[in-house]
């Protein structure tokens, strides 16, 4: 076995371990979000918080569009298109920041209740706060990937960090796909 073959085998083994670790993390994190979702229905039943419907739809759309660009970034780097990768990662980050501004900057201020105003406030702020924290960590992760991409650290053969960031971002989006209807659509006001 040549040195190159040994290095490639070692990389493939590390990649398999990294993928397993990421999916185990995502699975464990899913339990936190599932518990928040169960808490929402346990405490609020068939009632939902009075929230700005248009704003909820806008931030949801922004987050879902960001997932498209995260996927596009991963595809572009796997094809060796560094410019397309960098552009897509940058757009993903900006849309993620837009989501955060919409939820934390606007929705939290427009909500007719605070976090200590009974179950409605506690549920809303805990669900959106925990999700916003994950979006923020995702934006930080994407920024690190972007910065490393500017330095040329990724290739079509070796771009695990891009794959990991995209998968984490998709996970955060999937969580919101469950949170959005639970907070904005299901139940009566």
C-alpha cells in the first residue's frame, strides 16, 4: 500500500467516524426539540399563542430558502466550484441572520406576552429561544466553513466540514418545520 492509499484509507475512516458522530449528535439533539414540542401541546393543548402570522410565514420562508443554499454550497464544492460554494455559504449565513432578526428582533418584541407570562409565554420563548440558539450556532459554523473556504481548505474529495455544516443546517430547518405549525398554525387563539 502506497502512502497516498494509506492516507486516503485513513481519511475515509475518519470521515465515517465523523459522520456517525454528527448523526448521533443530531439524534440526541432531536430529543430536546421533541420534548419542547410535547411540552407545547401538554401545556397549551388546543390553544396557540397570538403571534404575527405574516412574520411567522416570512421567517419560515427565509429559513427554508437558506436550506436550499446550504445544499447548493455542498453540491458546488463537491463539483470543485469554489466560487459557487462561497457564494452559497454566504447567502445561507445572511438568510440565517435574517431569520434571527425576524424572530428575536421582531417577533419577541411584538409578542403580546413575556417569557414569565404563564405557559403561553414560557412555551413560545423557550421553543423559539432554543431554536434561535441553534440557528446562531449554525451561522457560526457556516462562518468558520466560509473562512476556511476562502483559504482553500476544501476540495471535491475532502469537504467534510461543508457536509457537516449543511447537514446541521438542514436539521435546524427541519426542527422549525415542526415548530412553525405548532406555534403559529395549530389550535385556536
